[in-house]
C-alpha cells in the first residue's frame, strides 16, 4: 500500500518541482492535482507545470537576475529547468520552451517516478497533521482549499496584487530629488523618503500622458474593480486634473514649492532600490518607462520591477510562516510557489524546491538552513521572510538585483552584474553542499 510521507497539493510549477525533489530523496509523495476535473480560469490542459501565459522562462544569461536564478535551479537539480532545457525553442538569450512539449515532459517524468502517486482531484481542505503537507495551489487557488487558507491566514491572504514600480537608487537624478519625510517625521535625519518634485507644467503633461498611455486590459476573469485606497494612478488621473496632486503626489509637509511630488520609499534594507509610492498601475511596461521618465528625477531611471495590477492569491509569509515556510497556525503545512509572495514561473519553481528541501530536512532530522541572501534563492526567501516595519506594505516580487545585498567595495556599474552572479554562485555552491 502506498502511504505518503508528504502530500503536495497542486501540480503546477512549484508543486511538480517539490514532489520531484522529495521523491528523488526517497520520500513517498501524493501529488494532488485538481485538473482536469476543475480548471482555474487560466489553465486549459490536464498537464502538470502548465505555463498559463508566456512560453518564456526569461533570460538565460547568468549575469541577469532571471538567468542567475535558473543557474541556481540547474545546480540544485530542478526538474522544471531540466525539462525546459530539453524542450527549448530558439528565443535569443531567453530560455523559451515549446509549452506543450515542456508540460508533457514534466507530466511524464512525474508519472514514471515510483515515489510519486498522482491523485487527480480537487483538495477541498487541508489533510490532518499526521503527514507533512506542501500547498502549491498557485495564484488562482480557489474552492474549499482557498477558504481553508483564508481561515488560517485571515486578511493576510490576498486575492489581488497592486504593485508599484521599483527603481535602482543609482539611477535617480539627485539634482532633481531631495530626501525628507512629510512634516519631518521619520528617522533622525527625517530623510526616509526621496522626493521628486514636478512643476505645474511638468505635472499637467504627466497627467495627460497617464490618461493617453496604453494600459494592459484586465483578463476575462479579472474584474476591473479597485479598492479606493489603492487606485491605479491612471484611474486617478482620469478622475480629475488635480486628483493626483491632492493624492499620492501631494507636495504638502515638504520643503518645496513644487506643484506635485512623487515620493520614493526605500524598498530594501540596503537602500539600493526605491518604490514609487502609490504608483500601482496597469500601464504597459513600455509606457511606464516612457511616462515615468517625465518625472525629472527619474528621467534616466532603471527599473528593477514595473508596476502591475492583477488577480493573485498570496499570503504575507513573514507574518504567517516560520523560518521553514511552515504556517504558524498549522505547522505541518508549508506553502510553496507563487502563493508565498513571489511572482513568476522560475521564482515559483524555486520556492517549490525550497519547500521540498525544508520538508525533507525535517523528515530526516537534519533541518535545512535558509539559503544565503547573496543567492537568488536567498534573495527571494529573505524578501518573503524579512520583518516589516509597522505600516510597511508587503508586495510580491520577482527576482531582481535590488533584492541582493550590495557588493562589498566599489565596482563599476557595468561589472556589478557579473560580480553579483559570481558571488551568488559561490554561496549557492556552499549552501547546496550542506543541504542537498
Ligand atoms: C493569467 C496569468 C498569467 C501569468 N503569466 C505569467 C508569465 O507570462 N510569466 C511568468 O513568469 N509568470 C506568469 N504568471 C505567474 C505564473 O503563473 C506563476 O508564477 C506560476 O505558474 C506559479 O506557479 P505555482 O506552482 O505557484 O502555481 P500554478 O503553476 O498556477 O499551479 C497551481 C496548480 O495547483 C492546482 N490547484 C489549485 N487549487 C487546487 C486544489 N484545491 N486542489 C488540487 N489542485 C489545485 C492548479 O490546477 C495548478 O495546476 C501568470 C499568472 C497568471 C494567473
């Protein structure tokens, strides 16, 4: 009789990876997948590891953030990246795949793995505490499972994502920016924020550009209904000429005579990146780059992440989980994949692999330490788990260099990516030698 050592719910990117990693380490895994009996609004095939949109796993250059994470996944023996490599299609420097061949290969590999038992049915709740569980239900998790997560996580379980862009600190034009918090509140020097002033003419042109800019249309299953406290900037621009100037761009409490001020808030503990406060948006990425360059301080800004608004189920991991991604409220349950608060195919895969390592480590009595923050894995993990200051929002992230600790010593900008990558590879090697 097949008695599972671990139950994995969800056979997407994270769940497939987690099940594979556990099985390869000798644990018996029940992998519960709801398809084809129930399909999310974005999934269309019965296959595992379905890519619901783009067929690209992004850049394969190890000196880019996505390439770095994939290099780490390869070193960790990722099933997803192995199958992607085997089914790649020409896409310049990116790792793009024949999506059906890719998902078929993942499905076949799991089906042929003796330690994996596939159960095709929706999980409507969470199994009792006699077996560890990994929940990888993805950004569109629904039904009884979502309700159960909600009952455990309360209002720290979110269904929509409203993300503001993040820029690299080095790319801000400081001749057009000044530090300072409204009304001098904040740390001792009162300089928690970077303020980017705009004249009346600059502001008016900016509002016009926001109105005319090309937006990403909502998907069929997304309702374009927004929380009043979290409106997209283009919606505010549409509501009136000065709505933004009285809203997130209000110049009050600051030493400036500007008509409007864009505020940037420190995004990471290293102060190497800043987010544009209140700038959640549905503008296309190209339009964000073009239109935000109209803010004088951001004329040459380099974006680590663009803004977006989309349907996405995720939790605030740092509040709700222990250091091994286990839920405080139900410690035999770990979350994995996008639901932990990462974004994207490879990021979700990495969080599936990590949840498997933590689960396996516990099962054999050899707990796995957190991945080093200088690695792509560690950067994502520490983003999820970093304690936030009161009022500091938590938003999901894809992998970007802004999540990594700054390099020691001074390095030319053009050399930094390669140095980040080299440092990450070295740290990853030591960590894997300890845990894999
Ligand atoms: C519309 C849309 C477009 C996207 N486009 C991109 C893109 O272009 N590039 C990119 O990198 N990322 C994209 N993403 C994000 C990407 O889908 C996720 O990062 C990734 O698929 C998450 O992996 P996951 O394993 O966490 O979830 P998923 O891959 O979604 O897998 C979750 C699995 O769990 C199953 N499941 C859910 N609930 C249950 C249940 N109760 N019982 C059993 N099984 C269950 C689902 O059927 C599914 O197979 C997109 C997301 C959406 C929603």
